[in-house]
């Protein structure tokens, strides 16, 4: 019996060592490109063209002039940055609100065609965006929403993956809670706002981070919709720095580093609920 306990403890120790080594290597693989980009942000653009991204640190060739240029140079970087922040905040808020309501409807109510509509949501998850891209674009043109932020936000307010996640999360909430709210005289909207919405904080945090990353890095759809360079988002604006006639690597690299800050802030603000929400959404229902 004692030998079995010793053998079990040995296996656990080796498993912990394996996981530690594995995740350490994984972290290194993920962080190396980012570290190369940060180092490159202190180098001259000509160095990048000649040697590319690398981890070589040469203090004599490094300076803060790229960061100085980012803040005082003549360019539209901060216009693109503000546009991206505004669009990301609006899209995340609207997506969470609309998708939470739809997910709650699927989880809490029984209505005719419920299973059919939920299958439709699952089918949408299987369709690549590239297939929906042209029909959505034609629809936005028909609604005269081309070159508007509304045309970017409107098609994705009800996000299929977010609806599915919220539905799975809310399946684990006792139905007695909803019944108790009705007995107390609360309306259906009041039950959702006062009883259900506070419980959804972990799920909201998880989806805020995931959707925020998606919308912040979104390139293809805004590129199709927007025509005015003053309305460009950050990914589109940075892409315009690379042209056949000249490449502004100084601004491109330092701007790419600076663009990580909002996502980092978003994660730090919601990390308390992130893991809890992801685990709960995966196992409930």
C-alpha cells in the first residue's frame, strides 16, 4: 500500500514537471515574436529592412526616436487609434447585450421553433466569414451603410459564438430563480436585469476579452466598408504604411507595439472573472 502511494506521488511530481516544462516552452514560443517586435521598435527603420526582426540587442543602434515620432510626428496614427477604441467599445458592449438576451431566451424559455433556431445558430458557427462576406457587403450597400461605422457594427451585434457561450452558461442557472422573480412581481426584463445579469459577470468578462481582441484586430470587414481614410481603424491604417512606393517601418513597428496596450488593459481589468467564466461556460449545460 505504501509503495502504491509512493508510486502515485512520483507520477504526480513527474506530471507537474512535464506540465511546467511544456507551458514554459509554450510561453517562450509565444513571447519571442512579441519580444522581437519590442526590440525592433527601438531600432531605425533601415535596420529592419536590412536585417529584419531579431532578438539582437545593440545599445548603440537603439533609441527612443521612434516613440518620439509616434507622438509628435505628422501622421494619422492616433486618429486610427481612437477610431479603433471607439469601434471596439461599441461593438463589445452591443454584442454582449444582444447576445446575452438571445442566449438567455434560449436557456430560460420554451417556445415554438426553439430547437430549430438554436440549430441555425450552430450552423452559422460552421460557415466561414469569407462565404458571408459578399452577401453582407451587398446588404450594407443596399442599406446605404457603406463608409459608416454602423455598417461595421450592425452585422455582428448578434454573435453566434457568444450566443452559444451564454446559452451554455445560463443552462446551469436554477429555473427556480426565475420563478421566484415572477412570484415577487418582477417583469421578464426586470428578472434579466436584476437577477440574471449580475450572475453573468464571469461570462461577460470572458466574452468581453475574446470579442474585444477580435474586434480590435478586425481588418477585412472594416477594409471593405470604409472608404474615408479619416475613419480607418488601426489595422487598416498600419497596413497603409506599406506601399510599393515606400515603407514607414519606423511608425509601423512602434505603432504595432503601442496597439497591444488596450488589449492588455482589457485583460487586466477582467482577468479576475476570465478563467471562471470560461470554465463555467464549458461545463454547464
